């Protein structure tokens, strides 16, 4: 039976305080629309959910306004350490990389881990050695280190110092700096589901810190029996609640649809860890849902080959 495809992408959740004017908002939404239209073409021509999420996540990584790929934020040493994962709901195959630098598209490297290695996750130097083995081209340092990202790190470090000096509440990093991540979930015309998530992590994070994005079951999950999920938010909270798999479990064990499972998972995230962030998901009938606990989440979707929808 052929199904009408569905697709969702997100560009992160947070207060998005940097998006104060309409022009900036339009810039985000135009990018989301362009990427959804690309995904529509892939899926309408019979491409797989896996191809659609890899290509959409690649385009999101290639747009510097998002915190992934070339737009990745910097860690405490002023370095990029990116995390990404991809998962195929047909067979539960997954690939992930963590703490990588010097590649333009960590999601593509994650897919290579899935298809060309016997492992699910490779990190740091080992992941980069594998990239070399797969002849993934290296990009120069100036591909990542934009003036904006350097200024953002300095601001975060300054605020952190001020927080210690004045014992302010919070961790001194504004919301929109915290939660950037990109992701895509898709349902193809053969009824297969796939998910991908990629991020530069959190501004001023400790060297070696890994968030939820590359962790199967936390920031990403796909199973044809249930749903495909990509999360964005304060990674530690999504790891502690294993949120993406929790969404899937609500469907598997309680027979929920996308909307009910998204509600239940976000209620759990909020109640158990006061979690900050959100998720996009498509269930095994191609129904789309999104929920977030932050003020905003940049995302868009195409449900059952219908109109392109955008939300901010
Ligand atoms: N959710 C992205 C991160 O915490 O790294």
C-alpha cells in the first residue's frame, strides 16, 4: 500500500530572544520552508524517509543561522564539538557521532557510521579517523568560527563570571543560546519512518560534553512500529528522561497517536525534570505533532503530502 508522505523539521527551541524583528523571523521561516520543499521533492519522487531526513538535516547544518554544522556554537575552549545521529525506523539501524570538528555535515558522518561501520556511535578523534577512512572532506577552521559565534561565547563567559561574582540565579547564559539543535523526521510512501538530529550543543559547554542529540532514545528515535522523533532543548534533561524513546513507548504500550504521545511526553519532561525544549514527531500513520516547553520552537511540517506549514 502506498502512503502519503509526511515530513517535519525543526531549527531549535528557546526564548529566541535574538529573533526580535520580523526580518529575522522571516529569515528563519524562509529557511525552514526551503528545506521542507526540498524534502517534499525527495519524498514525492519516491525517496526514502532516511534520504529525506539526511538531506533536510544536511541543509539545516549548511545554514549558519542554526546551531549545527557551520553555525555550531563554541565550547569553553572556543572550539566546535558537534553531535549528530540518524535512525532508520525500518530496521532500527542507527549511526551517531559526538564531539566532532572539521566536517561540514556530522549527520552524513553519522549515516556512514550506520552503514559502513559495525558500531552505532563514534566520538572525537576516533570519529574523525573514521571520517578520513571514508574520505569525508575536511573543512577549514574558518568554516565554523564566525564573529557572531565568538562574540556569543565571550558574552556567555562574561555572564557566567558575573553570575559567580554576584551570585545571580540561573547559569548566566540566555535561553536562545542554550537550546539550538536541528532535526528532521519523515514518513515515506512505503510507510517507513526515519529521524535525524544534529547540534553544536550549548554555548560555553565543557570540553567533552555530549548532549542528547546523538543519543538514540534521548534526542532521536525511529521505529516503524511507533514513530520518528527529534528533540531539541537542554540535552541533559532529555537524556535523563530518555525522551524520544518515551514518546515511542507511549505509542507502543498505550496505543496513543502522535498528538497524544507528544502531550504525554512533554507532560513527563516538565513534571519529572522541569525540562526545557521540545520535540517534533510523526507516528506510524504519518500524523505530525510538535510540543515544547520553551517560549518558541522554530519548526515546520508537511502532513500527508499536504500544505507546507510553518510555526515559530
Ligand atoms: N539538545 C542539544 C544539546 O543539549 O546539546
